[in-house]
C-alpha cells in the first residue's frame, strides 16, 4: 500500500540561509512520518547567480544523499535590468561562505528551466503542489506568464520576503528578495492564489547565535558541520546589523512555516501589493495592516497571510532539525 | 526686569485633536513658569478648510481668554490639486465635533497669510522661534519658498505626521497630514533644519478613553467641557479603528513633545524622505530605521528625530494639563 505524499517545489538562490533552508526541508522529508516529497528545486539569481545557486543546491542535496531530486536552473536576470552580481559580502564569493563542499556527481536538469519545471509539476500534482520561494520571485512570475492557470493548480505559495511593520534591508523599506525583482513580485502578489509571506518582521528577531553554530559543528554530521562553517561568514556580516555575531534565519523560517512546523501568533490575511514604481518605495511590500488596532478585521479580496509574530523562538526548532540533517 | 520668553508659532487645521493641542499649548503658556510665548498661529486646510480652521482656532483661544494671539489664514489648497473637503466623518461638519462654542469677537489677521507671518516671525525671533506643525505642511513649504533662509532662522520644527514602523491611516503606508500634501512634506523634510517627527507610532497607542472624557466634562471648566463634548464625536469615529470608544492623541502629543513635557524612550535621529510619487507609496514618510537592531548608529546627514516610543502613557499628562485649561 502506498500513501500519497504531499509534493513540494522549492525555488531558491543558494545562499547561506538558503542552505539552511534546503537542509531543513531535506531533514523534514527524511522523516517518513511527515509524508513530504520534494518533487523539484529551481534556482534563481539573487544571493548568487541562478547557475551558481543551482550548483550549490546540487552539492548540498548530494551531501544529504538526495541527489535524486531534480534541480533546474531558472532566470539569470530580473524582469527589468540585469543581475547585479549578488551579495558576496553577505554570502561569500561562492555563495556558501567560501566553504568548500564536495561537488555533486549529478547535473542540473537538461532542457527544462525552473519555471517550466514548476508549471509541469503544478499540472502533475494539480491542486496539491506546495510552492516555497526563498529567492527573488522571477521564476514564479515567469511561470505565471507561461501558464496563467497556475494559481488554480497550486495549493499554496509560501515565500520569504518583504517587510511589513519593520524596515527593509536593502533600502529603508525594501527587503532584498522582493527588491531584486520588484516587477516579478508585484505580479506574484497580484495573482489569485493564497500566499503566506514570511517577512523581516519575523526573520530578523529570530537568530542563530554562536552556541547554535558550535552545536552544528560539534555534531560531527557532515551537513551540520558544513552549515556551521558557512555561518561563520554570515555571522561576520551580521555584526554590522546586530552589533554582535549572529544570523537572521530568513529562509529556513519560510520552510518551517510552509511545513506548519512553527506556531504563528500573529499572521493576518490582508491585502498586499508591491511598489514597483521607480520611486523611493520601490520593492516595498505594502501590507494593509491598518486593522492592527482592532484584531485585523476581515478584508475583502485579501489573499496574503503576513506572518508578523511567532509563538516561540525559532532557533531551537531549527537547530534540532539541522542536527538530524 | 523682563525675561525673554521662548517664542512658538503653531500651524494647525483645527480639527478636534487640534483643539486639544491648542488648549494644551495655551494652558502651558498660561503657566508663567514655563516662559512660553505663542507669537502666532496659522491655519491650513486639512481636517477642515484653512478658513474654517482659523475661525475654530479663534473661537477656541477666545474661550481661553487669549484672543490677543494673532491667527492668520494659510493655504486653502495643497501644492498640487485642490482641497478635498477635509474629514467631516472624523471631525464633524464644523470640524469640532458639531459642538457649538461662542464666536470670537476677534478677526483673523488682515493682509498677512500664515506663511508670511511665519517668515516674519522667524526673522523677528531669529534663532529662537519654535515651529509646531499639526496639519498638512503646505504653509511650511510655502514659507520655505518665500524665504529659503528659513531653516537657518528657525530653532526647531516639531510636527505631527507620518508613520514609521506602523501602518498609515489614509493608505496602508500614508498618514493624513503628510498625505494631504505629500509634495509640501517632501520639501519640508528635504530642507536643512532639525525636525522632530511625532508619527502614528506614538500617537495611535496613546489614547483618551471614556473616563478621560468624562473628567473633562465633570470639571465644569468651559474649555475642558467643550473639548469633552467634541471628543464624543471623535470617539465614535475611532470605534471603527480600535473596536471601542477612544481617541488617538495625535496633535496634543506633538505639542507636548515640542514643549519637552513628555519623555522620549526611543527617538532616533535618522534620514527621512517623503514619497511624493504617484505610486502606491505616495505620502509615506520613509524613515531609515535599519539601525534599529543595533541601537540606531549615527547616520551622516540625518536631521529628523523620529519619536517611536514614549517613557509613559501620555493620557494622564494631557488630562492634567487640559483640566487647567
């Protein structure tokens, strides 16, 4: 007897926190009781180029013994303009903190781009596919253009991105994933599907500290050790943000939210649009949170759940999961 | 022997919460130990038209026995477009909650507009004049155009307006005073003077409740009683915001901050600009609060103090003051 598993597609720009997210997702899938199947992974330019991101992802999943998962390369450039070279000051020249991990013997998917893969998977798993996007939304918007019926095929979309009641990280109001392709993000939020947005409001206050990093390294487990070393680079960048060594837990938190593995204390469903003008607000996720003083009354037409507050600190949950990776 | 008093110019769009602010300022000035002199008041269209606002202000100051203070009518229309009729659903048809108070026998200043008065006063009190703006910034921007030297003449500008880490009240990101003339606000924030911004972040959580209103009415003092009756109208509007009868304390809080009568727990000096595009962010005060995770490190070129948190609840301070009005 076979039990149908819940299919997930991950779109990423790997990236140190993407590496944590991939490891989290793989660890969750390795637990048979979760009934999770990762049916495909796509890469997009963001922290690194789409090509580098795909190869980092291949290497990471090989380290986890999962080089059977197909990885497709997605968009190199945002909808408007060109890829600007990523964030080596945050993620290192190779995107994973300049840590060397074994190269996978597998190759990226041949003849199918990330957005093509996403559309195909959405049809194959009609009404069931869960999409997790932890990079810029270029591929997701491209898939919407490829098949405008996509929102009706996908069960839900969870994304790491935006800032609601806190500052951005690229501009005073814009977060990097959204700002890196504001036009794509505007299309994704305007489409008629249910979105769960995991913004800086929750990813910034939930951090790994040195003792979490040490626990990863001390575990002696290959994936955990590699992640611990990558975080050394990430922690240095964040000294300028937090005033001490730490790392925000952006992407793994989005995966944990998508899997329902963290409790959401405040997460209203509200209208969200993305500023894709050329003004100073470009890249901002404009969330209509005016109902915050009155328990967020229902808004007609709202279809984005904005995670503003968790029940508990995410770091222990993440650490426990990564120690099984 | 005479002691030089500290000169204040108030720019307002009276308005119920403006009425509270005017009463607060007059009560503070009535206390000789404060050494405050209100050298002029200008009106601007916002909650009501500039003309109605001027007459409401005249009537209020007459009720306080201060019809000696000159009140000048300012801009009827914002820089771009036309005055849209104010907010009768918030402030009543007459702007003061449809409460009837005695008409002042005094008249508005003849032959001098609010911005002309502001420029003249800034020269007469060079380096000393404190400006408090609790309406749209049309007059302040007009004064800047009339005399570009104004920032060097004025000691400081305190304004009620904007939203930093909380939603707006007119759009998801824009507060009414700023949004009512975003172009003027952009000029005011770009000018080289020290601004203290009192945004919705602090004016929304600090509220009057029914017992405060009753205390005003029970005092039997003419000004306090009139304010208590006005608040009845304002409280009804805010049921839709807070879910119960209450009022935000926008304008009086700005006056109290300008007078140094409330403690500021968090009030970083940061770069602020106003979105005056035609995009969805129009009217937003974009405050660079990215340093919030690290104690707000100093920013070069920053000249706006953004009040994010007070030491104490403002309502008791306000009530005590108004009971002396």
